[in-house]
C-alpha cells in the first residue's frame, strides 16, 4: 500500500521565501561556519518593491538591507565584500526591471572575471505577460521569451529565471552551490519576474532548514603531484608566480613556508600582490608589465615556473613575452582545472594551501641552487633602492604619484587596506607597494573597472570594519562613480579617499603616446576652437567641493607635507574623509622593462604612429605560444 508523505508547508510569496532561504545559508571551511549571504543591497522600483522589497521589510532580522545609490556600484561593493571575506561570505543585490537590472551587468562581469561570488537578483518583466509590454520591457520581435536580463547570461556562472514559485527551491540551491564552489564561483543571477516575486505558494518547510555549504580543500592527486615534483626537482632557475587564489584560499602561511623551505623566489600578480609580505626573503615583488625589474629578470631566465592560483592574465605574462627560455616549463597549482591547464603546464588541480603543503612535504631536502637565490636577493636589493628613490622624488611644484603612494603607505598601520582599480594608480601600486598583510592590498585588476574604487572600498570596510580603508582614486574614476560616498555616510562606514587630481587620464595618456596617438582625447580640458580638440585650458571643476556636497569631510592638500598631515587627520577621524591632491600627470614610475601588447595602427599619416608601429612589430617577435607540454 502506498503512503503519501505530506510535507509541512508554509504559505509565502516567492520574495519572502527567497529572503528566508538566504538567511539560512552558511559556508564552512576548516571547521568554521560563516553566514553565506550576510545582507542585501537594493534599489527599488516597480520590479522589486512589492516582492523582495516587501520581504526585506517584513523580516529585517533575516537579511540586513543596505541602500546603494547606483546598481553597478552595489555589485562592486558586494564583490569587494566577498573578496575581503575570502569568498566565504557575500551579499545579494536586488533591483527593479530594466535599467536597474542592466546597470548590474558590468558588476557581474567584474565578479565573474575576478572569480568572486555575488548573488544578483534582478527583477524581470511579468511571467504572465498580461499587460505586455510593461514599462521597461525589451520586446524583441523575433523572440518573445528574451528580456534584458538575458544580458546576464554570458557574464554569470549560473543563471536562472524563476518563472513559477515552484521553481525557486532548485534554482536557489544551485545558486548556493555555484557561489560556494571555489572553481566555479562568480556572478550568480536569479532573474525574478515582478509578478512571481509577489505570488504566494505553499513552500515546503524543509526548504528553510539551515544549510551548510562545505568549502573543500581538495588535495592534488598522487600522479599530478609526482609529475609536478619531477619538474620542480629538475629546475635550476625556478620561479613561483603567486596569484589571487593564494589569498582566497588563506594560503599565505603555506606559501611562505614552501618558499622558505625551497628558496624558490616568489613573484606576485596584482590579485596576489600581498600573498607574501615584502619582508619575506623569497619575495621579489610584482611580476609582468607593472612588475619589478627583479621579478621580470628572474621570469626572463626561468626554466621552471610554478603558478599558484593565477589565471595568467596578459599583464602577468607581459603578453607572453616574459618567459624567454625556449625550454621553460610550467606547473600550475589551481583549484580550477581551466586555469591549471594553461601554458601546457603540469596541472595540479587542488586547493592552494593543500597543494603547497603537499609540495613542501614532497620536496623535503631539495632547494633551489644557492647562486639562483643570491641572484634574486641582489636583484631585489637594487629594485628596493629604485622604489625608495621613487618615494622621495621631492618633485615640485606638484608631487609625483609615486610620492603620494609612499606617503599613504607610511600613514597606514600593518592591517589597513589600500583599494584601487583603474588608471595609473594600480600599476604604480603593483610596482611600488610593500605589502604586510594578505588582505591589506585590494586592487581590482581583472576587469580594471573605473568606478570600482569608492564602491569597492565601501564593501571592504563593511566586511572588515576593524581595518582602516584607504581608497586611491583618479579624477577620471571619481567622475564615473563617486556617489557611494553618500552610502558610506548614511551607513556610517568610514573611508579615507585619496582623490588624485591630474585633470584626465594619465594612464591612457601615456599609453596613447606609446602607440603614437599623441594623448588624443585623454585630458579633461576645454575644447580648443583652433585645434577642434580638447587641449584648451584646464577645466574650472572642483571635485573637492563635489565630495563635500556628498557629505564627506574634505581636506584639500597642497604639496606632499600638507598631504602627510591630511592623511594623519583622516586616519584619526571617525568620518569618511576625502583628501584632494593635485599631482603631475607626466611623471612615471621606474620601468618594469616588460611589454604589454596594445596594437598600433598598421598604416597611419602621423609619423609618431609609424615609428610606434616599427617598435611594436619588433616586440611582437618576442611573443611565444607557450604550448610545450611540461610533462614530456
Ligand atoms: C569603465 C571603464 N572605462 C574605461 C576604461 C579605460 N581606462 C582605463 S584607465 C582610464 C583613465 C583613468 O583616469 P583616472 O581615473 O583619472 O586615472 P589616471 O589615468 O589619471 O591615473 C581609462 C579611460 C576603464 N578601465 N574602465
Ligand atoms: Mg586622472
């Protein structure tokens, strides 16, 4: 005889059920539990006000609501939060249909590229379509089931549209799986039609049981470990390239121990910049186009390269020109098989910490040749002296950006955090910064998204209120997205924002010059009636006044001494403080001596371009495919 088991149900809207479900999700790694979704950013419109909005109002204890000013910015803040929590906790983001939703697409791409978890809940147009087309509906004549939210598909690691309340449970569970899977994580999007959000259904009570998502530390399989060890043991000039994966996996101590035991020099990517403290004897600094000459010289001659938690972006490889030994072989320790397979390396698919520990044990008694280690130490000594000089240029009338960076680092305590994303600051930080703490360096350089800086700083501080957060932002980035200062003020989240005013794009200006494009369109100036372009006078804008109008304390610094005083005042303050400082846009930092592939026009009427093209073609000849199988 069949017995039908009845499950207890509870009648709720889809919005209420999702909020309740999210409040019951936990991640766990190394035996420690964390709330997986710690809160929810939201901007309301007709597409979410009665659904998720009403649910957040009804149960404030389930999910803390945070009010942002721009949907893209709230995704940045949530992503920065997740990175600071080493991918074990994140925030959700709810929006209306239409522009509120599509404003999040850039943030989604940033999350997915940086492999950082964020839960996006864009509203969607009516599932029933009773009144179509509704306000902000796309209406494609050839495909009635596409909405603007389909734009999230290519930039999400998981996408679903919940067309019926009955679909919520499985969509939500798969969403949590992807958020917590260290190899798959990125933007996770649940598009929620506005009628479905408000529709009631009898949800099974067991959907709301506490769920703990175990975050594994997979160990390398014995065969790939043996293959990696064989390659490493054969090395005469080995180099480690540590990426963001080391920080996400909390593997800095394991990296430090491995480097100390083997003496292999450690170079770092942008995301991995603070994976090893500057003081570690094996640390050789940033690698690649924005790296140190020390790391790049070692990379040039390396016969074996161990990549740990890196996705081998072109800045890291100097567009595949950096590793010049024709017989160079790679070993890739990575949680994602996708990244471990790159450069034809021996693929050790494993957690960074577990993999480094396994390698340390397996290589007991072996170390890199002494002359290689002393060559590395000597190169670092020379580079450190160059950096010291860049910090102390005493340039007048306007200071160099390198001096600003040096002063910020001096003003910071060891556990404070520096945040940046786009323009010339990230490259200068990668070259010059001397990290002390793995979470103390937060530069978004997977997407290098102008506008991330202030929103990202907000997310960092929300995730780590015990740390002082110093946001370094250029005037261009500031003009793209400064409005989250208002959110910081409203939430009483204190940031120190250093606003580097150089009247335009110092970074792209220098790049433009390098490709023969004569800084065209990279300065913020009046249109000149004679030349027809923007090379007139400097504009009469006042970004310090702008910051004050958004509710921040503002300090206008003139010159370096004044700037140092302002930093001390700002650090001691309890309020979000913007320090405005003018710098000279034409002063660079010491060269990394590593290239970056940016195509130059093949034919041109400007002689500067023709010359740049010749240099470009020369550099192209040093580019290598890196396809030789390491294990052969
Ligand atoms: C959203 C976005 N648009 C365009 C770019 C291309 N880009 C990179 S840096 C930059 C200029 C940044 O200017 P600013 O913030 O003033 O920094 P600076 O170059 O002066 O250091 C531009 C336009 C980008 N990275 N992100
Ligand atoms: Mg600028």
